[in-house]
């Protein structure tokens, strides 16, 4: 999609890091932007940057681990922006530590955000984009950790390898509808992903005394 003027881009994890950079880049190319995140203060900062670039911004508090929340995001994007042409399933978290020490709650949390967040984005947006009958594009944020396994990042690696496989298949499935699919696989980037624990829900926190790994795009 070469000309983004008048188009709408939706970015999850848009409050900071890669998500914020995507929002500002889209705004700079003339797109209106829907900023989605659970960090309301960060979303407001991103939206201010989008408006400064001369584009319209909408913020929607969104928990990508919950399909109902992502469905609301899609509904508001269509209702308030008139359509969606680009969806960036970008929200992500990370933890560090060997698989032998990973807890069930570690697995639940990381897969809920990194993998199910992307799946929920596909479920909520793709049928609407197909029905819209306009060219579109999906961008799923994976990682180099989705291409090369690194010791001590097993839970994160697993989630990102899954995103790569999902995206490669989705690209083939959506080709007949003129909807492209890209996978973003960055190396180390200066983001808040190393402090993901700040947004970890209580139900997924490890009990006291258990390892609490460090590590949202």
C-alpha cells in the first residue's frame, strides 16, 4: 500500500517502543491511526505525536489477551474511522530464563499476549477487512527470536516461532482478497519489553519465592 493518505492503521502495543514508532510513521505518511494498548498514559502520548504530525488519532484501551476487547477495538475503529486498511498486531511481552525453570503462569502470560494477541487480531479484523473489499495489510510483530532459538528465551522463542508460522500461512490464505501480510522480526530494540512485568496481570504472576523473569513491545 503505497499511498496511505485517507487510510486507517490500527496498532496494538501502540503506547511505546515499536508500536509508537509505527503509529508515528503511519501518521507521517498521512494515515489516521488507532492506538491500542493497556497503558492509557502512553497511548495519550502517542496520540499527541500522531496529531502533531497532522493526522487523526483514536485511542482504545485494549487487552489483546481477550478476544472481546479486541472485538471492541475493531468495532470502534470501523465506527469512528470509517474503515481499517492496516492492522499491526504488535503488542508483546518477554521473560528470560531457562525452560526448566519456566512456570505454568509464565507460559500462560507470554502466549496469551504474544500468540493469542495476534490470533485475536486476526479473528477480529480479517473478516471485516475481507467484507470491506479494499486492499489491506496485516503486520504481525515476531522477532529474530522467532527465527533463531536463543538459550534462556524458550518461552518467548516459542511464542514468536508460532507467530512466524501463523503469518506465513495467513499470507497465502489472504492473497485472493488483496490483503498482504508481513512479519516484523527485529533484533534488539530500545523498547520497554524488558520491563514487561509492570503490566503482568495478578492472575499470571508467580507466587512469592518463584522465579519472576524480567523482560512490551
